[in-house]
């Protein structure tokens, strides 16, 4: 398959208002935070943006360390000092204590983790405060505390261990730390959940129901009926006391807005379109999708699998489109297809663009720190407890989200 044919497999959205919002090129002030920047942004059409970013970065030197998540646009990634998944990036920031300014090109919960792990003299900056995470926002601390009260009322809180996915707010990580639980990544969710069952009889898995279900059933051998979904919008999560007592895993009703879009029909369709294709998906996809896929793995696992695949092989990838496009560019000897035929960018991740990056870098050069992310000390203390529990788990350290 030539490059022209390969490009056709990676569909771009049409320039409609909705598509522009998906690409982070429009704002929804009713639902987003931080869509305005003091002093205004450089125009996206400014032909000098790349030179301005390079000049500001050079002026800041070792005082600056830029982190770029895998889902970021190429225009941003080109200025990253390191790329990776969220926890790996936070660890990289902590490993560079000389840097005063950590510019995290990712989303809000990632910048929080970096602030928790870095030194007090380091300042973490998120180029656009509207770059949140829909999954993380599906579990707020008030809801989770109410859930715990419901579990206590049902008489099971004492035997339930909370596990929260890295894609959660600092407040939820702190809740997990206070209640004897641990954080997990998508690459060590199995080990984290197994550890939880060694500590108690049940697991409360936050906030992604799909990763929790896929781990419990596909990795630990539990059944689908062992898992129940707690809906925070319903009294007692929409569950009876009997259902809570019978369950092994209580899944929070949350999901990734990107990975949740893929369907079993997408897998069937791509197999019909591309003979001999191998399908690899992220474990945030639904149970129906991962059971149809050939391979399931974290972002880092997807990248390494494609890199190691034989020349001439064909792959359909179920994850964020910016990454899939970059994998296609980096592996021209392979056919790389997007699992869905419609666009599936991470809209909030795409809010970090070159104008926002130039704005924060030039502000730093001028002596102004903008969009600093700070986690209060008490929350940071307990969030770090849950992170440290994950790092203390036996076996190799897995940091991929």
C-alpha cells in the first residue's frame, strides 16, 4: 500500500464547528475551563510561531523542561524534551531538578502528577487550562466520597480496596491513598488489582470501567457477573445491597471519550477492508472490542509492537488519532490504519497547540509564570502515598498509561 492509500485510512474531520472543537480550535465556554489567556494568544496563522517557540526555549535554556504526551500534535511534540505517557513524563520531570519550569504538554491530571512528584522549587505549567480529561472529570471527589459512604452503609467498605487509574485527579489519588489503595497504569493494572485482592475481598476501580472490567475478566479470570457498575448519578450507584455484596469488582461508571468510540463493528469492518490486518487496541476500549482484537496494550506497548512488526505487515490501531498518524509516519514500510473510519482525536489534548506553547514560553522569558498547576500539600501527600504503593508492588515497574 502506497503513502497515498495509507493517508486515506486516516480520515481528518471536516472543518465544521464540532470538528474544530474536537481539534481544540474552538471553545465551549459553558463547559471548559481556562479558554482565555491573559494578553491573548499569538495568531495560529503567524508564520513565525516555530521560530518564536525555538527562540523562547533557547532563551530559557536549562531552566525549562518540556514534556510532550504521545497524543499531542506534531507541531507541539517537536519542542518536547521528552515524550511518553503521563506517569513516565512526571517521573522525567522529577529527574530533572535543575529545571525551574516544567511545561507539561498534556492534560490537567498529568500536570498534577508532575507537581506532586517534582521539588517545591519547580513550577509545573499547563499551556491551556482547558486541557482536561473527560474520564478524570467523570469521578469528582464529592461523588467518590459519597460512593464510599454507600459502601460503608452496605457493610463492605472495610473489605474493599480502591484502585484508581493514573487518569484521575489528584483528589481521587489522595482518596485512594487515605483508604489503603493504590494507583495503577494500563500496563500494571493486573498486578495492582491482584495486590488489592491480597489486601481485601473487593476492589473499587476508578474511574475507567473498561480498563477495570478488561483487567478483572481477561487478566484475572473473573467473570462479567463478578463486576458491577456504580453510577454516581443514581442513589447508591444504582445498585442494591445484595449486588454490592455479590460483586468482586465495583467499577466506576467512567470511560475514555476517545477509546469508548471504537466498536466491535469497527473491528469487523477493518478486517473486511484490509486482508490480513492485525488489530491492536488500548485496554480503555470496551470489552467487546478488546475481545475481538488481536493485541491489547498500553500506549507504549502499541508503539513498541508496531516498531517491532515485520516490514509489509498491516495494522489497525484503536487509540488516539495523533499517535496513529505519527506511527504511520514513523513506519512507512507497514500499512497503518485507524480502527474507526471517523475522527477520534482527544479534543482536550488537542487544546495544547503551538500558539499556547509560544504564549507560555514567551511569558516565562518575560518573567511571568502563567497557568501554574499546584496541588495543595495535604492532597499531594496522600496522592503520593497511593503512587508509592504502586511503585512498591513486586515485579518490574510499569509506567505506561
